C-alpha cells in the first residue's frame, strides 16, 4: 500500500487544488522517491502528455506575445500611422492600415513584395505605409537613403517607382547604378544623390530604427496590420484572412 501513496496524493491535489494539497516537504525520503518514480512511470507510459503540456505552454506564450504586440502598437500608434516622413500609398482612405518595415536587400522582403502589391490591388481598401528599416549592411543603408531622398526631392510617385526598382535591384547600389536608375525615370539624379547624406534623410532612418526598437522589431519584413504585428514573410492568403478578421472585430 505504501508505494501507492504518491498516486493518492496526486489525486488529492487534482481534486482539491494546491492550497489544500499535501506538503511535499513533509514526505519521507522513501515517499518522495516513490512519488517521483510514479510520475516518471506515468510520463513514460503516456509521453503524449508532455507534448500536450508543451502545446498549451506555446499557445499561452503566443497569446501573451500577441497581447504585448497590441499594447506596443497602441503606445506607438502616432509614430506608426501618422508619421509625415513615411511614404503612404494604397487607398489613402482605407479602413485597414498596413505598415511594412522593409530592407531592400532582404530576400524575404523581396519575396513578400509582389504579394503585398496583390493584397493592395485585390482588396482595394488598405492604406499602406512604408518604414525604411535598413539592417543588412551598407548596401541596405545606401538603398534606403536613396529611396528617402527621392521621396523628399521628387515626391510620392517617384518614391514608389524607385522603391519598386530597388526591391528588384540585383546589382550593388553604387552611385553610377543609382544615377542611371534615377535618370531612366526622368528624375533629377544629381539632386537626389546630393540629398542622400543629408540630416533630413538621416533623421528618418534614425527615427525608424528607434521605433523598431520600441516595438521589439529586429528583422524584416515586419508588418503592422491593424493592431497586430506580423514578423516575417506572410503568404497572400494569410494576409487576406487577417484583413477579414480585422474588419470583423
């Protein structure tokens, strides 16, 4: 009978809860060893219990992370959604806002680009905001400086065209390459190149990095869709479903 004591204790714990349960410190060494042996045997005979516990833990962690992200978005809403230095496109009066933190040299940003465009075209009611977030080295920084300088010198349409070109650019963004790119679009290449290292361009990049740090963003692409943060590449079908969920709230 003695060796079954731990099972009886476990049953009592399950029924009455921790407050009314036994005190492990009051058990003898023999009872404690028997208790541990019973637990070990049970887990060996029912290993699925471990996976079930892990799944519950991961679900709780995911829910907590989602809530933390919502809190961060709310606190930083003005910098995310009302920043005059960021490019805004899509439907300017859209009922859902999407923000993308992008690095032009990021492979997953490039993979996501066409699907983001399809989302905007398919839905037609999404306001899109781009945050230049160069994190992959000098080529990333140069590309972002060129894009931001284009926005400041030549405006929204020029920025969109340049952004489309940069996300597909395979060559290193050297000055000659960027000059040809700007000239091919009929832009003032000299003015844009001269603007790239200005304090105004630097301020935008620094502000975006500071915002990303507050939001705990350390990779690209990262999307803010409504009050949710999506870290990494998200297929078009998933984004469409998320937009529907946001509208249904």
